[in-house]
């Protein structure tokens, strides 16, 4: 994925207090690349709900037609990324 593809997105990572922390562009790009290069290409992740580890952090992923809903380490920390 190209960095420019993700620039237009406002991705918020909500902590337990409901206060959003914006993911950095580098973190977002690495996560998007992981989803595209690993998750979409590996038969281990063919279900629409699964867990995986990304850079030492446990992720719970729900795959939808248009996007991923990703819980990062805890159900209160959620990121949604579009699928391309």
C-alpha cells in the first residue's frame, strides 16, 4: 500500500476513557501493510473473525466487505481500516 492511500483517513484509537489518540502515519502504514500483505494472503486468516499478533501486540480482527475492525490489545482500543 502506498502511504498516500492512507493519508486521507482520520483513524482514531480510542483508549478506555473514550479519549481518542490519533495513530501516527507510520504506525497506520505498517498496520495497513500487515493487513494487506499477511492477512489477505495467508490461509490461516480466512475466517472473518480471528486473532493475530502484530509487532508484539495481540489483535482481534473482524473483516467486513469494506473495512477491518481491529481491537488492539483490548476491546476499548479500536481502529478501523478500509480494505482495498
